């Protein structure tokens, strides 16, 4: 991996200054990146000059149309390339010294921390996994009296509530066990799945955990909570309340707030206080918009303000457990640094990292650019975008810009309000129910000027963008040991579905009044505006990917040359553009970020596959939605792991087992490129020089489509390509070829 250059700046030590908290260094790639960008930009300009020359001298409608299509496709790619250079202008690296915080700050002076965990469906997001996430942060090496965990259950499920009641009882044993043994991994599932040290104490705690897990799984599988499981007065009261709501649905029910652990009352077996654990299911009504996850997070902002009002908030996905018990102190290295406060720090973002990926990461789930390379580049500007999880946010940043706060109507949820009443006090609970009501936000600034922002399915991206437009900045913290680890989808269809939802959300931002290319550039400057534009407009890459996956191949099959011959000077330009882009991508993935060659290959293959599937369908659905045609609604990504699917995933097999329109377009491209490659190979043997570049392009796509051919012909497992998909794709490929034949001939 790349080593950073010499130290540029640091929170330095002196006779009158606190100990060193962090260092900041500039990457050695900065100058080479800028030089290469200048050269490559000149090459792009030369390419467009060639397109213009051909357009001006076209003598047939076919020639003009083909060149214009390639011109538009290259224009899209050029825009995305230019906007992506913002990540390479000034990449920086940071190193924290969390051990120094305790040298100048007493534990009693540490800021409070409110942790937000959101879940929505106990069948798609298994409660045992959500419970493990909660337990991993409850066991932080942080004063438990400063720690509060808030769980938002947007599914309004008594199954999830039961799981957390069980977790609350288990926490009294798990937290002291973690402290005593100084565990690094504090998610029970992950710890007991590792090569842990065996002892009678460990065996005892493992039996307790497995017993709790089996009770929760049994309740979820049966959908029924037996009386034998409801043993406490608190549980009886909670489920009596839920029984009252049996006539309601997930989209129509009152708010439910249960304090499962109270730091002022509950103790673990060692006598230490337990952190607050609060279950929240907000009120929902069919007549009131609930704004998906952003709405749930805003309810947690208000409920937590009413109860604890900690100045720092940690947002976590329900399947993203803490992998380092001292992560809080790393974030505090920036939150507690006066220089960063003066620089308007809004949040400290940690990278999303995943465990359980197969050897070659066939889905490209590492997302090295999105989660590591790009954030380190943005950190040299105004900071990374908000990724939705693994992020420590200053509560003040959610309530207006740095210089002009937008105070909520009720003073009890202002960031400077001191929440000193017990969280179980009737007045506190009554107020918490009030701010969790579905009508509370009516005629307020919630979702527009304060809180997590509404208007996009990618609420994390949009919220971070708006915060930075308001003048806030952020920090990227990327320690050697992953701070958080999560689970990536192992089902290819789920993976594409999740990405399609993201594509639609990004286009919602791109087309809004807050479009990064206009509003963003004006508010944040050119490079930050371009960086957000790269993400927001990324779905339009499907235009270029689709064009280059079909047009050159159809032209080859019909004897039309659209690229320069090997003997022409323009051939060198095309070669440089291709090798330059691929070469830089390869070096960044493997050398800079330490990825393997096989994972890089998977990553670029998935880039092409997404352009022909989720990006293309996301763009289509967005356009249909824009003109008033209803499309598929929001779906929660399944976190359930099927054993057979897991086995195939570990073998490196893509999952095509369900009929999907997204698989049809992929299969069409595979068929047409295979035919084009065979035809071009025959021409090459026959000595037809002009087909060479089209042949190479077809060969590259054929290599990327090998898993599709395997799924169509060779596989017999449940993950093979459905026959209906193969037949449909073949018929459509023949139809596309027939139309191209009539036009190009």
C-alpha cells in the first residue's frame, strides 16, 4: 500500500497545549495525479475533435447517427472522469492518538454519546443480527453512564422488541465479560465464531448467548411470543401495550417507546451501571409521509434529545457491528480538538468495511473507491460525504448552519438543553411520544433545514451534501483495524436491487433544486461540487456502458467500422485513453489501497454489469417516475443468509436463480458480444484490419460475461439462469440485431 509523505500538520504538543491527538499528511500521489489529469484531459479533447470532424463530414444518416451516439456516450464518460478528478486533487491521510485523550480529560468530562440503530423488518433484517450490533456498541470502552443506545423499529414489530428485551438481560453478563477479558471483538456472534480462548467462564457465557439467540430465532420463526418468555413486569406491560395495537398495521400504529435499560437503575453482574437502551417505534399513519430512514432518524434525534441529548451521535446500520471498542476515542480526537471545532466540524466518518466476502469479492462489495479512496481524497478538501453508518455526528450540526442555528420550536430538543430528568420519568416519556408523533413535523423545518434531510432515497448522501453546503466540514478516519464491520448482500439480485434504489436516490438529488453541479458548486466550490456531481450523476454512466456494449458489436456484425484502424494515428489516441483509464484504476485499487488483482477484475466487471442492469433500470424508473408513471416502491434489502446461497457465493458463483428484467439486459449483452467476438475473430483470421478495436472490445466484454455463460449453459444448481430469462434475452437479442441490420445495411 502507498505510504504517505512527510507530516504536513498536526494537533501538536507544547507547554500550554494538550497532547498530540492526530497527524495529517498529504499523499505522494498528489502531483502525479495532477500531471496525469492534464495529459489525459488533452487526450479527451483530441477525441472530441475527431468526433466533431466526422460529424461535420458525414455523408450518410447512419454515419452521422452512429458518431453522434458515440459522441454523447463519450461526453457522459468525460463528465464523470472530470468530476472524479476532485478525489485526486489532494488526498490526505490521518493518524489518531486516542490514548492521549485520557491524559488531559477526566472520564467525567467526556461528552455523552447517543447511538442510533435503525431496523425495519424482522424477517428481512434478523433481530439477532440487530441485537449483535447493539451489544457491540453497548460494550464500548467508554463510561456507560455517558452511553445511550436508541433502536428505531420502523416495522413496529413485537418480535424486535422481544429480541431487545432478551439482549438487555444478556448485556448484564456480556459487558463485564468483555471488560474483564479485554475483548477486541465485542459482537457475541463474531466473537464465538472466532478462535477464542476456551475457559469455563467463556463456555458459560456462550451457553447463555446461544440460549438467548435460540429463543429469539424461535419467536421470529413462529411469529408468536409464548408466555414462558415473558417473565418480567416490564415485559408484560410492553406486550400488553402491543396487544392493544394488534388491530393496527405496520403503516398505521401509535408510537411505542420502551426504556429497556436505565443507567440510573440497572446494573450488570459486576455492579457497574448499564448504558441506556431505548426501543422506539414511531407513530405512523397512511395520511402522513414517513420519509423512510431519514424520518426514523429524525424521530431518534428528537426522542434522544428529550431523554439524554448527548452532543455526539453515532449512526449505525443494523448489521454493522463495532469491531474496535475504542473507536469512540478515535472520533473524539477530532471532536474535542478546538481547531476542528473552529473549522466547523460536522461529523467524523469511518469507512464501511465488510466481513464474509468471498476470495474474489464477486460483487465488488468492498467498494474501495466509495468507502476509502474517494473519502481520503475529499478529506483534503472539505471532507468526505456522509455514508449513513459508522459516522459520529455533532448534534449541533443537524440544527442549522455553523453561524446561524435553526432552533427547534420546543426548547427541550435544542442542542444546548441539559436533559437531567430520569429517562423513565412520566413527563419525559410523554414528551418523547409527542415528538415521535407522525404529525409533529408538520409546519416545521425538520427534513428541510434541520435534521436528516428529506427528498431522496439516499438520505445519507443528501444529508451530508446539504450540511457541507451550509458550511460544515467533515473528517475521514480510517484506522488500521476496521472500526465497524458489516454484511454485504450475497445474493446477486439483492445486490442489484439495493444498487438500483441508490441510483434512483442519487438522480433525485441530481435533479433537485440542490443539484451538486449548480447549487453544490456555488455553495462549496468547484472541486467539492464536482465530487458530489460524480455520485449524483453516476447513474447516467449506464448510457455509455449500454452504448459500448451493443453499438460497436452490432456494427461489427454488419460490417461497419466505427473505430480507427491499427495503422491510423488515431488508434494510438484510443489506446492511450483505454489503457490510461484502466491503468490508473488498476494501480489505485491494487497498489494504493492494497486490493488483489482478482478483486480488481471483479470490481470492473461489476461496474459494467451495474451499467447494464441496476443503473439502467434505475435511470428508467426515475424518468418514468418524473413523468408521473408509478414504479416499484421502496424495498428493504434482505439481510437473511440462505445456506445454499452462501455455499455458492463462497464458490465464486453469481446468483441468477430468480427471473429478473435486469438479468435479461445482461444476458442480451452477453449473447450479442459473443456473436460479435466470433464474427470478428473470423474476420481477423481473414485479414480484415478495421475490425480490430471492435473485436478487442467484444473480447473484453465476453471475458466479463463468463459467469453469465456458465449460468446459462453449464450450471444445474438453483442459482443458474432461469430458462425464461435465457429465452427472452435470446429473442430480444435477435430482434435488436434485426433492427440494426435494417438500419446499418
